[in-house]
C-alpha cells in the first residue's frame, strides 16, 4: 500500500488538547469487522457490554518519564529543547537525546538546565542529523541524579498538544493508571481510557488482565518520507513479555475466549512474540515490526484504538486489523458525525446567541476518543 492512501481531512480543532474529565468518559465507536457495521456509544465504559467472563484484555504497562527538557547553550544562551530518549550508560551518565534546533549544537558544547544552571551536560557525539549523545556532569548517586534530572523535565506530550502551555497535571494525565515499568517517552494512548473504577467493574465481571511491556519511542510519530510503505523502516523499541502474561493469553485462546489488544503497541508486541503454533511466548528484546495492510493477525480477537493522525503508522496498523476500507470509512464518519450537547437532565443545550442546538464531535489524537474493533 501507499502512504497517500492514509490521508483524510481532519479539522485542526478536532485534535483534543486535554483529556476528558474522567478517563472513561470519552466516546466510543464500535466497529464490527465481520458485518461492517459501526456503532456510536456515549461512553468508553460501555465497552463492558462487548466482553464476557474469562475474556482477556492485554495492556502495555510501560511508564512514561518526563523526557522533555529546556536548557541554554553556553556563551550564547540560546534556548535548546532536549528530548531524552534513553539512558545509554548509568555510570557515565550518558543519554541518547534529540535536540532542537539541531544546527546550533556541536560536539563539545555545554548545555545548562534549571533556573540556577544546576544541571550541566556536554555534547560528546552527533549520531544523526538531530540526535546527540549527552554526558551529564553530576557527581552524586545515580538515584539522586535521576531525580534531579526528572525534576527539570516536562511530560513529553506530542507536538499536536504543545500548542498550549504545559500544565502541572500533564505527566499524570499522560500516564496509564497501570503504568509500572519506566522507559517510555510517549504513552500507549489507548490505555489512557481505562480508569480504576472501570477496571474494577471489569474484574467483577470476571474479565482477566495480562500485561506486556513496550517502551514506546518516537518512531510512531516520525514522518514517513517514502510513498512505498515496504521501504519504511521503524525505529526499534524494547519489549518484554513474561511467562505469566503468555499463560493468561494462551489459556484464553485455548478456551475460546476473546483476547483484546489495548492499542497498537500491544498488537506489535504480540505479533513479535507469537510462535509458529499461534501461541505467544516469553520475549525480551527489541522489535522494529511495521504492520500495515494487508496483514494477518494471529492472536487478538478485538482491539482498542484511538483516532490517529493522517499518514501515521498507528492508523496503518489499525487499518490492517479492521480492514482498510472499513476503518477509513469509520474515520470519515467520525469526522462528520455530530452529537447534541446535553445538560444534566438529558436535554439538548442551545447556543445563547443563536438559539441553535450545541453539537460536539469525535475528538482525535492522544487525548481523543476511542474505537473498539471486534473481529466477530
């Protein structure tokens, strides 16, 4: 397939800048892949209606760290944005980072962070046009260094949200409630819709949970610069699948219960770790698996997705799972569908000036609404 096939018209005002007040309050579109029908549900928590006892939801339990820092270059004082990607060497305080603007940074430059310039880093390598290796000059214990570094950072929100100022609650909002294993620089966004109360209701219904880990990098958000998708190379991301997670998933499959992948990262993990006999196996390593149509999935009977940006690898994987024609139809429907704004009594609210009914639409992006794709 071609890159141009994943274009759709998205009005900028449809990109959500904040999450809903409660995580499970967003809207839910339900796509039935087999029949091709599309449902509109008022709340994400309605997802419970589509699953039964012993069905399994598979979550990505990676934890986002405050990866975006702002500093100043020595001598000139030029403002530099540094995006932490991963720690390369704990003892030497080496980090793989992106810098912006890259043209102003050279090997040997020192960067200062914090109001009192308390954190200093030296550029020791240029790995790509934007990438750098920084050595942080810090003499204290590693835990103390990590805490000081993270205290300077902000939530690594995507650029589509950064049009507004950062806010104190951003890192909490940008974190799944089950996040546990630190290492991600962006959230597995489909998991953001799950609240503590919803997961408790799922437990009461007898739904099982399985947790895998993919430390989400920026690869899903890099612009694809080739029309032929077979020539696009994904960045490698670290994944971990333990035996307990495998047992839960494999048992559910063997007993004929649904396995629901929560997000594109979970799909990529499971499709990386699947064995020749269509069972998931323990895995510790890296994956650069790029999934786009056509593709045969081996494990997931359902998938929770967000409404992703045009041309994104996330949209491509969603189309591969639900079927290209049906998912693109669903996206077009999501863009044009209007919902009346209701008051607490269920009455349609009116515009004070025009008297016309107020309407709202599906919200797109990281903090947008959700889609459930069912295979049966």
